[in-house]
C-alpha cells in the first residue's frame, strides 16, 4: 500500500476513535487478523501502534488493505484495467509531526531560501514543493501503472525552466529524481520529513499520488497532474487544481500495458496550461 492510501484512511480512523475512544484502532485485514504499520501513522493519537498493542484492551481493525480500496470498483475491474468507484470521495487525512521533524523542515526551508538568494537578485513569489516522478516508476509490479500516470520528464523540465526564476522550487528527491539547475534539492529526506517541508511551502505541484493527499491533509494548495488514468472526481480534492485529460477513454485505469491514450494526455496537457493552473491556485 502506498503512503497516499495510508493517509486517506486516517480521516476514517479519527472518526472511529471518537466513536469508540476505549478501543485501540489499527489498520489492516479483518480476514487475516493482521494489522499494518505505516510511518504515516506515527504520532497519530487516533491510531495505535500495532507492534505494541495492549491485549487486555479492545482492538478495532479497520479493514483497509491492498485488495480492499474504496475508490476501486472491483466488480467491473479486470486484469488489464481498473474501474473506479464514482461514489467515493476522499476526506483530507491527518498527519502529526514530531518537534524534530518540524525543526529539520524549518532548517531546510532556510537553506532553500539561502540557495535562492545566492543565485537570484529578486524575491521569489511563492515556495513550491514539487515532485516530478513516482518512486515506483521502474518498480516490477507497479511500473506500467505509474508510467501511464506520468506527465513525462520533458514536460516537468519545461515547466520548471519557465517558472524557476519567479518561484522557489524545492524538489522531492529520491533515486529516480533528476536534479535540475536552479532548483533546490535537499538530500537525505525521508517521506515524513518531506511532508513536513511541504507544510512550510505555499503549494504542491506534481503527479497524482501520495503528496497530493499530503497537501490535502495539510490544507495546502496543489496543482496535480491526473492525466487520463484516474479521475479527480473519485480521488481528488475540490480545493486543488486537478489537471485532467477529458476524453471518451478517460479514465482508462490501464495497468498492464503502456497506454496510447495516456500518451495523448501527456501531449495534450501543455506546460502553459499547467502554469495558468498554478497561477490560479496561488491567486485564490
């Protein structure tokens, strides 16, 4: 399960904990009688540490796991395409940062501003937290799905080159990230610290995925590339700018083969359109 999935369930966990405060709430599989840990749940007062439960107190398992995701219409999906549950709409989740994570994020923001001041003679308009590609783009199991969801590195580079003189961009760095001149790319940043950094920024820009749900949880503005793979009507948030390829084949949900329709989405959603969406988001 991805971090976005982990984050989406935290809103429901909060509801359950308020309803049953005496219970130890965990996320997992009811059938397997297993609970799953995620770093997303750390410091969350509504979700118990499944590795350290008190067996003398009641345990409430929220049945949420790969194979049981509410935004997927399993009945109409097949071994090539996902179909989406149009009745589902995510509620912004919850993240709880430690004092150390907040302090480290503040230091990285200060370094980013110093970086900007060394190479620019003017003030930046806003701070953008940006991701340009998924960590799973070359994963054996998930690569096709994420390639179809991807806007393409050339589009991201063109976008960055057009806005980097006006906006301070902080890049989410992982082993698939391309380092770009004029963009601040902090090293040794794990997911939780990246989330804490995003919390100090003005807007998230990137593909649909984990950080989009983080932005929603932190009540941050976002401009998100959805392409034509999944519709923001199912998995997006109304207060974000969700860039979607409206086409008779959208949303395709193709995960077995590289999709020509998704390639059309990459070509039809232009950099200039993305910039207009960014300016609209920041003006609200």
